[in-house]
């Protein structure tokens, strides 16, 4: 009887992990790659000539998942920190896209670091 009560009150395993809430989880393929292509790689692309990067530092490229993992801190800071200049310059992502970006950073990129 006690075991039945304990099991009945137990939290489902996926609610303990906020990253387990979305099905399917945000990944590079279903969120990160399209987001980076839409908002980032026009300046942060490895094949761009320095004069076509609009001030983006050479070497800070976001063409691949490995690049995104490498630059996780910078992605988060430059797109999600209201104290820093807006990235991309002139805006772009909606509030919902930024929420999803934060989720992707927390639930995918940080786990890959």
C-alpha cells in the first residue's frame, strides 16, 4: 500500500529535466542550423571574405554544429544578453525564437561542451 502511494506521488521522470519537456527536443538539425543560417552565417560564415563579414571577427564562424559548440558562450551572450549590443545588428529573431535559442543552448550545446 505504501509503495503504491509513493509511486502515485512520484514525479514523472521527464518533468525533473526541463530539457525533456519538448518532443522532439531542439537540436542542431531542427532548430540550430536553420536559426544560424537565417541570422548568423551571413556575417559569421567561414567562406566569407573579411570585407563581407560586416565586422564579424575572422574565425568566429557558425557554419557547423562544432562551431556552435565552440562559440556557445558567445552565441548566448551576443544574442540573449540585453546589456550587450543587439545581435544580429538591427534585430531579427522574435521573442519566441530567442526563447527557443536559450533552450537549444541549455539543452543541446551546453551538454556537448
